[in-house]
C-alpha cells in the first residue's frame, strides 16, 4: 500500500526505538486492534509533540497513570507503541482530513475525528512565530533544526507543523472564495484554527517581516489578528469575493489609491488644520496631551508615509516594522497609555473627515480602520 | 437456468496513483463469475472514477451461485504494457439466495490486494433473481439459513432441533502446486483465497443439502475451519446443528414454557468403557487417542502400557453391578414430588428421546446456550484427542481418511457421554493443531441429557402433547443434577443433595463447555480461569514424534485439569462454563491452554479450602514455609470471596449438604474401581476425595506450581472478565461495546529452557495480555471483558503466539448486584436466612448429622430410606420450609418475568420491519454527516441495548496478506496491525453493503503469521466469521435477562465504544 509507505515517511526515528524496546521484552510482535479505533488523547499529544516511545512512556509514568490502573511499565510500553503505530497509520489520512470521514480502515466516531484533526493541525505559538512570514520552502525546512533548538519544540513536531502550513498553503493558494472558509472546508478545522491558518498563509504569501528584534515583543496572536484585519479589509476579496487569489493578495488598486493620502502631510495647511482639530478634541482629556501635540506632525507623517509606500513589495514586507518604528516606539517613549492611544487614533481618524479639502474619505477609512485595530492590538509590552 | 446474477459497477474512490508521470490512474473493472467475465470502460486519469456501468448479467445454476464468489478486479489500463491490477473484491452471493436474508448488496467495498493491502474503494450493486426450481434432485441448497451464533438466533423460534451436521472437503493447496514455483506471490495468494472461498461455498452447500434431507431449514452454531496440511492438501471442514427455525411473527413470542424433566439415569444402555483401554497405538491409522474426562479428572492413557487409573469397563458395566442398579433406580424415580404418576410417563419420554437421539449417528449439538428447558441434566466435559501423521494419508486428495479420523473421535466422544449416563453432547466443537506432518485432532463437548420435546417431530406445534406435572427440579438447579447412576459413577466424585431443590444429587464441581443456562442460580460473580502449560519435547520426526506427543498429551490434560481445579478452589467457586482446552504442537514443545469461566453455582456445595501438606514432616523450616504458603492461600481465598461477592448461605449447607457425602461409602466404591492401579493413586488427588483440597509439596516443582497458582492477578477494580457470552452475575449491560483483537508473539531466548521456565513465560504472556486489555479499556469502567477467546500457536521453533478476540461491554454499576427481577426475592431470601440463623444452627447439630451418616454408611437402600427421612428432618426445621416457600416465589417470579417478555416483545414486533430498518439507518447517519455506516462487531450473539430484527446471512472471509517490505511497513507489528485493521474494515464494508449495522458471533478462526525478518518478508492468513444483522436500539426497558437501564441509547455507543 503506497499510502502506508508514505505514512511511514520517517521510519528511522520511530521504528528505531520501537525495536529496542521490543528486544527488551523479547516480545516479537504486539498488536491490539479495536473495531472502534482506540486513541488516548494524552498519548496523541505526546506523539504530536514528537516524543519518542520511550520518552512518552516516561512522561506517562510520571503522570501517574500506572497507579490509577494497577498496570506495569511493560503494559504502558506496549500501549504506547500500539497507539504510536495507530497514529502513524492515521497520519496519511490526516493529511487530507476530508478522507478521514469516508475512509473505511478505521472506525472512528465523528467527534473523535474532529479532535484528531484539530490537534494534528494545532501548532505551537513559539514555533509559528519563528516561521511566520517566511517562505514555506525547502530552504526554510532545512533550517528547522535551528528553530527546534531555539524554541525547544522537537524537530519532529517542527516538521509536522511546517508541513501542515505548507499543505494548507498549497491547497488554498489556487482556490476561489474566502480564505478562512476554504481552509475550514478542506481541512475541517474549527473557526479559530481556520482563521489562524488564514493568517499564516497570508503572512507567508506576502512575506511580512516578523523576525526583527524590534518585533519580538509581538505574539503570534497579535500578528494573526492583524493578518485577519488585512485580509478582511485590504484584499481584493474584501470588496469582491469571486476573484481568484482574492484573499491572499492585497488589493493593488487600493494600494495605488493610498498614495493620494500623501496630501495630508504634503499640504501644510491641511496638516496644520488636521493638527488643530485633533488637539482641540484631545485637550484636557489626557495627561500625554503635550507630547501628542508636539509629536503630531511626526506621527502623522509616519502613518501616511507607510500608506504611500505600500505599492512597493519591499515596503509591504516591512509594514509591521514600519508601524513599530514610526508610530508605536515614539508613543511608547512618550509613555502613552493604551487609552491615550485609543483616544488619539480615534480623533486622528475622525478629524480627517472634517477637513474640507480632503477628498479621500473612503480610502482613508479603509486604511485607518485596519491601522487603528492593528496598533491597538500591537500596543503592549 | 435457475438464477440470474446481476452486478453493476458504480464508482471508485481514493484509488492509488498507478501512473507516476501523471500522478493519476486509468482504471477499469473486470467482473467475473464462474467462467464469464465482463469489463467496464476505462475511466481515464482519475483517482475517483465514475463508471456507472450497465448491469452485467450472469445466468447460472444455483449450485454455482452457492459455491462461487463474485470476483471484481480493478485494473489500471496501460496502452503499451500489461494492465496492472490494483486489487480485488470477492463478494459472497450466498446472503442473496435466501429470501429472508438480504435482498441487495450495495455499497463501498475496500479494494484489496494481497501484497499492498487496501487500495481505495469501489461502489458495487449486486442482485440475484432466482427462478423456481423444478428439479427435485437438485445439488443446491439455496434457502437454508446459516448462523454462526451458537444459540437459537434471536427473532427465531426453534421448532425442532435435528442435530449434528458435518462435512469436509479436500483440495490440493495452491501454494504447494508445481506452478507455484513460477508464478508471483500475488497470483499464488489469490489462487489460495479463491480456492478457500470456493471450498467454503461448496461445503456450505453440502451441509445445506444434509439439513434439507433432515427436514430442517437452518444450521445454527455453524463452525467452519480450515487445515493447512501442507503437502497433503488443504482441508475445509465444518460442523453445525441442523434445526427447523420459525421466524417469530407478530404476536407469537418465543416459546417460554419450561419443562424440565427429571430424567433418570440411563437404565438399559450398557456403560461403554470411555476409551478402548489398553489399545496399542497404530500410527497413521489410529494413534492413541486421549480422552479428556468429565469434570472430575480422569486420565486414560490408552497409549501407554500403564493401566488406566481405574479399570473403566468392568466396574462400570451393568452386569457387574446389577444388584445396585435396581436399588439406585427405583428410589430415583420415586424421588421427585411428582412421584408415581409422572414416573412411567417420564420413562416413556426418556425412551423417546433416546430413540430419537440414537437414530442419529452423533447426538451432538454445537450450540452452547439453549431455550429454557432444553437442557435437562449436564454430566460433565467429554473430550478426545488423537495424533495423526499427515504424510501417511493414502489418498490425500480424497476426504475419506480425514472423515474416518473424525468419525473415530466422534465415536469416542459419544461413548464418553454414554459412560456419563448421557445421551447427547452439547457445546460440541472440534479443532486441529498441525506442525509439519503431525496433526492433533481434538474434539470436546459437554455430556448432557436433553428434553425430548425439541427432538420429536410435531410435538412442538401444540406444545401440549405432554401433560404438565409438577416438576421436581426447578430450572435454577435441574441441569446440575447428576445424570449418571450414583452407585456406578464413571469417576469418583463427591455427591450431595442439591442445594437448590434438595431432592436430587449434584456433584461437588461441574465442568462444562457451554454457556451458563440463563435460569441457573449463581452466587456472586464469575471470573475467567485459565490453566496454562508448556511441555518441552525432543525434536523428532514421523512416528517417533507422534508417539512422543501422544505420550505427553495425557499428562498435559491432567495438569491442566489440576490447575483448573486448584484455581477454581482458590476463587471459592464450584463450576466452570465455556471450558476450552487447546493443545498446540510445535517442533520442540507442546502448549496447553485451558480457559473457562468459573462461577459459584448455588445448587452445588461450597468448595472446600486448599490445604498444603509437606511430605517431610519434622523439618522445621519446611513446616514454617508450608504455614506461610497456607496462609497466603487462605488469604487469597478470602480475598477472592470478597472480590467476586461469594457469600453463600453457609449454614444451610450444613443442614442440607451433610447427609450424603459419606466418606466411607465413597471410598468403598472408589476402591473397587481403583484396586488394580495403585501406582496411579496419586491422580486421585484432584477428585476431591477429602473435604479440603490437599496439595502436597514434595519437591521444588510443587512449590513452583503453588506459586504460579497464586500469581494470577485478579482484574483491577471495575473490571470483570469471562470467556462465556456474558458474565454470570451481571445483568444490566449498557450499550458501550468495544470488540478487539490482540496478538502477541514471544521469542524464547536460546538459553536452555526448562518446563518450569517455559510455564512461567507462557503464564506471564497471558497475564500481561490481560493486564494490557484492562489498561487499554480503562475508560470503559465499569466494564466486563466477555467471550475472551485465547488461541495459542507455536508458529516456529522459538516462538509462542497468543491471539485474543473479545469484547468489552459496559454495565450499570448502580444495579450491579442482582438481576432486577430477582432482587426483591433474593433479598427476602437473605433476610429469611438471617432471621433463621439460630434455628438452623440448632439443626446443624453435629449429632444429627452423624447419625444420618451412620445410617447411610451402613449401606441400607439409601435413597428410599434416606430421602424421605432427610425430608422429614428438613421439614421439621423452619428454615427449610421457609426456603422452599422462597423457592416457590422464585419460580413464580420466573414465570411472571417470562410473561412480561411475551407481551412486550409481541408489541414491539408489531412494528413493521422497514420502519425498524430506517430507524437503524437513521441512527447511523445521524453522526456528523459521515458517509460510512457504523458497524458494530461482537463475538456475542447479541448487542446490549439493541434488538436484532433481521439476520442477513453469514460472513465467512479468508484473507492472505504478504509483504516483501516488512521493515518499511513498521516491522511485523506494523504489518499485522494494518492487516487486522484491514480485515475489520472489509468485514464492516460487507455487512454495510448487505444493509446491516452489526456483526454478532464474530470470531477469528485463524491467524497464521509467518515471518522472515532477514528477508524482510512476512505472510499472514486470517479467517473470520460472524452473522451480519440489522439491530435497532431497544427503547423500552425490557425485563429480559440482558435487561438494561432505560438511560442507555445507541448513540452513546458511538462515544469511542462502538
């Protein structure tokens, strides 16, 4: 069976320890097959985490499962190996989760199938933080041992997670329709996990820089949230959802239109007018007022420049680093609170509508809506 | 042209990639039946082809329909080279030939290849149109229903049990044909699979013909096995019980009348010697056959020159003890309360039964559980073994020689049964163990006396042909009463008056191969009891080897029985059900495994303790050692009593039980039997000559043995285990069901192994397997492992293989204690006893007993005198009157319960079939939109919480799997794991295609694994069988004996425990 061979793609690691253990017990063969496939969630997690059979046995023993059930270490070893084998056999089905539902080899109740899939596609935030925005290529895969060393996630687990990203990316890349929805349908994942995968795919496709030191304070969830904002508002799909690749790439027309926003900083009158409107609104409402007033022009230039440069792929990649450098860092050094930030950005956005000569309200809203929520999310320690 | 077979190929899915270049497949399908082949179009470049073919029609004889499978081959079209086979599907047409079974086969089947395993699935539609058969002298037996279930299938009523049917067919094994040298392993495997499928079909057809000849319409307890003899051929053989079954129609509930006839010991038939004593072995023709004795153990080493432990023929024969005959018979018939008026009638009935049974060559029944009242008395286990040399078969292609072998064994079984005063053998089974050219044939069963009602034509229709009279033996204990003559017991046993009815005699222990009758009264719970044994043997060939084996056999049987008896006593139990003794032969050892379910039958006396005795008294350290062991044993017994909730009303025992076991008389009888065989007197140890069971420690071996007795771990709390259908003492099953198969192979190290060392390894292997099960299934607690079926084999010189199939079933802990219906009554009983303790103690006055005993010992015509006397004594005590009164209530409760079944089931049955079916389908489809039908599997004849509404036909499948990339598939474990999972998948797919949602009476008959890790190769053969059924969720709380709480639903079964 080809599938089986494929499923045992990495036999060296697993079956190696498998046989050492068997020799010890002089048990040449030991299998247990249930009509309903028995899977222990704890062991599944250990397997997913890339532990060897022996490590898994150790962990389980420490967990006290033996005392609970009056069993011996041999029993635990036998059970663990059995489960590992079952998972390996299931693995190829997990690669295309829709097959799991109508395959005949394993009788697994649907709610259990859902758990298997969800857990298989779950990932470690520390790991994903390392590869987020990187090209999902063979080169990146080769560097996974470094990632493993750095994050403490086993290489095996790193590979599984990386392959999952790649697999989802490949399937979804060419599909029409909403990105999150496509992921959910093809991989039968939960809403939350589908959205996370959508963000991962989006970041990988646009190659956003996330690894710089200045960005290290941001978690995957911060990025996933921002990614979701970008997908929902800045892609082609946000306006027209029957276009190919629509959710994966940013809306080029919109990016062009963003250049028009430059007027906000290029036109001196407009800039001053904008500043006075914002300052009037803010006066007396925050302790950081003085700093806001002093920095207004700088901050506004920062945000508008980011918008204007987004037509360049290179600048798109630096989107997050720019946000941090041009806006978040200055504010932080002035000790703005999160509330200050909220107040400032709200008035900054709204005041632009009152400017008589500013005609790009729609683009401004589409841009600032995302920027606002991204900065709110990213403004923390 | 009696039949038209139609097949349509709809679609495929998940096909493997056959063309590496395009990563796709150009698939087409060949449909073959007999010599006719049709092809579909090629569906290019698709892994999920849609063929939607026309209907392929085959016009064939119904004989062929029975023999041949429909063969579907999926191929990859290749323009330039030969087409590559993707895999095959064999579909057994048989279920479609019976109008009561399935009407169409439709569904997704796994495409199976013997080298690659399952490779995608194919959707097929099959129908059969049968024309009226005008030929009276037909060769086919379409319409005869087959059931693997060893009980009367639920939703049928038995009108008549015709009896034993057997058949055996032989063919050359394709693997040993010359052509095998030039063909591929795949071709060879497929030839074998196809041949066995053909032979199974032929066998079934022939058995069907025999049943039709008998006037029956069904085979129940159908047991088919195959023997791979190697060079001499491939044998497929089957046994079963021919019956006439009536489908239970609306309103007519199963016959629930209970007529238990106290049948007397057979008067006329001379007690044949259980074995032809002193016969010298003749190899290849009649090798020493060894008879495993009934309950109390008896060794009959016919092969050796040593005389049998007691000379069976003389003392047993009627002539030598004619004076006793009268004495023992008259009182016996008079003993029942029915007394005189019933007497003659009973004799008549008995004679009728006997003639009905004697007309048959073999009064054997493969059933293990029976309609109430069918089983009258049970004598004990009868078994026979014989060693044969396969290379001495004169005409290996013909079945005659094997037929003769089996005939011989069956004759022996029959004569053993007669020796036990029984006219029938129930729970009968046969098996073989083959190693090279040596073959051990074994048969075993339970000698019994059956109710003639089911045997005679026409009498069941009215059910009233026999006048009703008060039955002296209540159903809860009647089957325990001895069928043999107590003065001429075929073996020494300790008899007492029955603790249930106090009127008839019962043995101290009872061993049987059947399931416990549902009406039997038990105290506490049962448990799995296993005796395990390894015996080394020198490697040898031919006759020398066969002699060595046949010399070892009796000792193995003896030791297994001793172990069983000891373990039974340690658990404070007195009866074994479902006893299976398997002896497997290897090149350098013999393996023996006896499994049974121990219980405490309320009707039988409490087992004495186990006592340790040293042979060298005076040695202080030894004495101390013995004391410690004794203490450990006593502690174990106490612990077990608590564990299995065995709290028999001990005081009643003394009152009732004491009058009969008169040591002196027994020993007198015994002496007369065993005078000639002093050197074997040791063997009598296991017969319970003394009240307490004595183990003598005379050497280190004995110490080891005792240690090994004590090492058996009891199941962890929350678990029970048994090898019978259900656990005696548990009634409230819930719907959690998990069937599993587990296989372990142990490699012995090269070190010089002793018998003791081997025993330890083997015992540990079995114990560890059980421990693994408990651990794996811990989420199902409280739960019981039922039908634990162990099979052992010695596949190679240094390998021991143990394969287990069983089912874990959950039950409701809250009501664990009693049968719902019995609850109040038993409570009343206990209360009554508590109140009466004082008076009973008075009764148990030792002087009273001793006088009774004296009177008996003096040898007066016992029963006539004593039984009224005993009765009068007992009646004097309030205790007895009270408990008879309770007994009466109990009996009434039985009838009340039965009555309620009747009404409820008739109501339920009035729901039309299609509705039931749609219900079942709905329940399957309801989970999460999965397109795969959930198919439950169980080795039992039922699924708790559900009701079987239709039997769709038997599943009998044989698969071979081979690999030349063992390492890549995860080693032998990975290989076998995948294969077993594939077999399950194929069984489920076939059942689903028949429209079913469950397999009952599932069993794995064979799991033969051969490996060669050095060559990276392995091959495995698996044979499975079962009954495909449709079952629906039981919604009402029905007070049947598997009564279940109302809160269980089938959907909960899907929670990881389908």
